């Protein structure tokens, strides 16, 4: 497998925020989000080719039992199902951070951290038109998201840039044709600095209070800034 990085930190986002976790970041993504903060793992095939047993040796050295498969988009990684199965066999709790554009295919997973991409993610003219069209076509896949929701414990995280994004967030879950309790919708401010997150987060907190959504902090940015391995 092509691995961008393996590191030990706390989970910075979602329902397990603050839990010490081993992170396995794969390389490659089928989307090109305009605000992507892991372009080193998403836009370029950068990384080290590693066998699954080598990955496991590194992960087993960490004093944790939670493991996060992330990217990029981990579901495009060759061998991801085999890696998840090996982690499950060894008793790890597995979170998969995915945009929900690829079916689970029976993958071992204890928490599907689903982050569908809103229109605010569509790249601009820095990328060729073909990539912009592909991103817009793939970013929202309600049928695939429903597969994840039906088969696994889940959370829905949305990156919010501006307040108009809320209208899109309100409308999209209805397309899933299943009950989505408001508290399972997590709103996360877009930004790569603590100041930006704080400014946008203050307004998001008020929106969560009004609508029953859950505010999703980004603890790793608050604590460590925007850097790799944190």
C-alpha cells in the first residue's frame, strides 16, 4: 500500500475527539477539494510503499487501541479492505474517514466518519476543467452514503465556509431517504489556523444551538497548528 504517514496523536474531530489514536494516512483521492488541507496525500501520489505487516508493526508500537484510516480518501487505497480486516483481527477500534463516494464493500469499520463535500469544495481554475467536472459529479453520492449509514455506526461531518452552506446541509440529508437526527450532523468550520476556526466557530455554535446540530471542533489545529503528523 502507498502510505503517506503513520503517526500517534489524539483524534481531533467528531464524536471521538480527544481519544488517543493511531493514524494511517493513505495516499490518493478521487476528489479535489478547493480547501483541502492534506494535498500532500490527496493531489499527488506521494508516499512510501508498505506491506500490511509493516504497517501493523508500526501501529502496534503505539499505546492505543483506536485506529483511524484516513487520507486522501482511504477507500481508494489498494489493499484497504485487507488492512482493515487485519486491524479488526488484532482488536483495534477502526474509524474510517471518508467522503462517502465509494461503497464500503463489507470493510471492517467501527465508526464511519462520513464527510460529504458541499458545493464550497469544488475547485476553481487552478485545476483543469475535467477535474472540476469530476469533483462536482462525484462529491455527493446519497446512495453510497446510505450504504454506509445502514451498515455501520456513523457520523456526518460537514465543512462550513460561509453561512449559505447551511441551506445545502439542511437539504441534502433528505435525499438519503432515512432518518437523520440533527445531533448526528456535525458542523466543522473550515480553516487551517486557530484564529480562523475560532471566528467561524463562534457563529457555528449559535447555529448548532438553534438547530440541534453538533459543533465539531478541530482540536489538532487548535493544539498543533497545520502540520503533518499531528
